[in-house]
């Protein structure tokens, strides 16, 4: 057993690591979503420092840390993908494996008389930054997972994250309604006429706002997870309405700010994926709580009215943009669908090894034809882009982890009896960002990826039972999960104000 002084020192180090994580969540969206080399380098350094502080505290205090097998497998997959990405840029890999040939770009360079070392990748210079970001996101997940095992800290982090996203939404609304086409102190060069806050791309900010929106909605509706009868549902609904117009009015205001800001981005995918996230959250609540049919109908009607009212008030431009979808499918011009098909050609040429992590823009230059007046620096489909860069096997391995972690959160919604809001929200956010990544690159923005990684980490941490997080053996748990928890006061009688 560690001494009291040692335990206090470990707790202090963990608290400092948690404060640093909060600071990163505040900072990440500010410098253009941290999509600048110096900005994502700074994020990576911050994540590394947070991991060092947490590790120091863990070693000092010898505190128990429950690590689920899904987290272990996800970590292993991430490390294997990182190792493969690093190996892609090493000259010794060429010729080491049968059938592994250098990239065609080096033959072209040789034809021009350039003395080069053939590599498996099209450009090894892009690899360090891409690899650094990947490992930083993994580190952010781990910080969320390790620090989020304390229920009280997890709830405070949730409330803090909602406040941060709402503040960025509020800033975006002020800029939008004043008519200033500015991002911070710079004039907008993209997304004019749409709300982007401190982001350049409206779709990216829509995803970021959706994360905060789902966190806020989760905090609003979590009480309904306790409904086991008609009387429960009525009582919870009455208490919720009373709190939302009194103590919890800031929570309702934050949700409305985020919903309005998201709709004013005019992002079609942002709107549709928000609806998917909300629908998945409501579905999980209904399945987990099994309330009465009237309660189910009431929750569904309330959600429909809220979203419909917001669409009617602020979403006209977004709805009009849905009529522009045919232009995105025109193969005779450089449409998004044409870029997808080009990406499939890239994958077909190097399905096993890929063209090199972080090299999509350079490879696109080699493949594009006269239809493309501009160069796609990203594929507008994260999954295709990873397959182009890493190859199919490594891409599958990369996504094994998130799939397992998502399933862990879904199971946590049904297995837990307290703090279900964390796995519930993490699962709904995963649905949103996963579907948005089919048609855009929001998850490749450092601010979005870092925020999502922390949300997923906390959701997975709170998917574990209280006894397991305390290090108690599973054999001691007989029957229902113990009700003792060190998180928020019991719901719904004394749910903490947000």
C-alpha cells in the first residue's frame, strides 16, 4: 500500500495532467482547428507531457487502472499501424519482402537523371507529421480513458467540454450575425456566407459542433435512462423541465447555441450526421431504459420538434444545398465522386503497401486528369484516403480498434446502472463522426480528432463497472452491479446541475 503522502502526490500529478488535457481541449480549435504544422506539433507536445505526468503519478501512487481487452487490442493495432507507416519510409523495406517494389515516382525521378534512393512511398517527407498526429490522437484517447475512470472527473470534463464547444459556437454566431467574413483576425478565404467559427472549413466546424451538441443532449436526457415505469417517466420529465428553465438553463442554452451554429454552417453532411447521432442516442436510450410507449413517443416528438424548429429557423440554406448533390456526382468534371473513383484507382495500383502515410496530395498530382482544375489535398473520404496511403491490410487494422471501442461503449450503455451518459454520448458521437468521414475529412482536423479521442476515451472508461475500475475481482460481484459510485449523486433525485 502506498503511503498517504505518495498517494496525494500521485493524485496531484493526475490532477495536473487532467488540467493540461482541459487546456488542450480549449486551445485545439483556436489556431484554425490546429491544422497548421506548428499547431499540431504543439498539441502533440502537450499530449506527450500529459502522458508523462499521468505515468509519473501512476508509478508513484501504484493506483489500480482497469484496462479492458478492447483497449489493449486497439492500442496494439494502433502501434502496428504506426510501425508499418514508419517502415514505409525506410529504404531497407524495398526488396526485403517479395513483391514489394519501390514507388513509381522514383523511376520517374531516375529518368530525369536525379540520384535518388527508391522508397516504398511517394514522399517520405510527409510521414513524420502524419505519424506524429496519429500517435498524439492515441495518446489523447489514453488520457481520456485513464483520467476518465474517476466518475466525478469524467462528469466535470463532460461539462467543461460542453462549455468550450458552446463558446466556440457563440463566437461563430457573433461573427456570422455581424456580417464579418473573418476567421479571428484574418479575412475568410473559404466558407464565405457560412458559419465556421475559428475553423476554415464549414464541414469541419459542423462536426466539432455536433460533438458538443451530443454531449449536451446526453446530459439533458440521461435522467430518462432511469425510467422503469410510466410514473418514473412522468416524474423525470417534470423534474427535467423544471431544471431546464431554472438551474440547468445554461445547459439548454449551450445546446441551442451549438444546434444553431451547426445549422448555420450550411453543411449538408453536418446536418444529416447530427440527425444520425441524435437518432442513435435516442435509440440506445429506448433500448436501455425500456420506458413506456408514451415516454418513448414523448422523447421522439420532443427531439423531432427541436430539430424541425431549428431547421425551419436556421437551416434553409442547408436544405437548399441538398439540391446541389447531383453536381457532386458528375463524373465529367472534378466532382467528389470522380475523386473517389480516382482514389480507388490509386488503391488498385498498390492495394497491399499503399503509397505512403500522409502522401495523398502528392499521389493525387500523379493521377489527376484534365477534369480536375484543383488539387485535392484530401480525399473527402477518410477511409479511402487511409487505404490509398497505408494499403488495405493496414487500413483494416487501423479501424479494428475504433470498432471495438464503439462496441464497448454500446455495451456499457446496457451493462451500467450509473453514468451511462458517458458511453451513450461516446457511441452517438462515434456514429456522427464515422458517417461524416464518408464524405469529408473532419476527423483529419487535429481539433476534431483530439476532441473525439478524449470523448471516446472517457466513454470507454465509464463503460467499465465501478467495481472493476476500483480493481475488485469480478468473482466478488454477485447479482446486480453495486450501486455505490464515486461519481455524481444518485439520479434522478439529485442530478448535478450542468
